[in-house]
C-alpha cells in the first residue's frame, strides 16, 4: 500500500482507495462505470486483470466479460481528481498524480528554491560586475542594472540596494 498518495474516493458511494487501479476495479464491479484509461486499454485489446465481480483472471477482454457474463450495463465514468493543495482538477488520475509530484512534492520545492538561489546569485554577480565596469548590465528585456555614484542616487531619491567601495547600485526598470 502506498501511503504518500492522497486517498481516492468513489464519487458514487464514497468508498476510499489508495490506488487508481483499486478505484477502477470498484467502479467497474460495483457501479458498471468504465474510466477513460480502462476504455483506452480495451480499445487496444489490453484490458486485462481480475474480474471485480467473479474474480476470474483475464488476459484481455475484461470489459467484454463483465458486460456479457455478468449482464452489467457499462457506462463511461466521468471522474475528476481534485488537488487538495491547490485548485487544480484533472480528468485522468495519471495527470493528477504527475501534478501532485511535480507541483507539491518536496523535490519540486527544493528545485524551485535552488533556482531562486541561483537567480539571486546571478543578480548579485551582475550587480557587482556593473559596479566594477560602470556599465549598465541588461538582466532581461525589462530589467537593466545601472551603476550610479552614491551621491547621485541619494540626490535623486533612489533606493540604494548594494554597495561596492564608495559607489551604490540602483535597480531601475527600463520602459519597453
């Protein structure tokens, strides 16, 4: 059993499952509902597994068996998987699962923190280079770092954000 995944609820009867396969078997056996991923497998002739009604194992045509041998009327299951951390909603479990791990896992947060730290270091390095060379440094299409003497910045009422010997560096947004 995987404990790191959020529990999945049946939208018909509120039974809970830890795997999407368990939820799919339940939906098929209890409610006659077929998920999009189950239908995709059936269309490819790869709908294998244990029948949720009688327990018989099938290498293919599981949906056909359930419909014919158990006289179940199969209908499409219109499921939605909702992220409990943000407002994202997904029609397929795999997309939901990828979102959770990419957007909310500890590894993703560490990657974002590392990127922010690298960007901060790049800005500091560019600011130091600008102060040393006395030349403007273009950080992006909208941001240019322009070094100015401390007295000129103070006289103009600009905020000093860094110092290099007796000069300060001011950040300015260049109009586009």
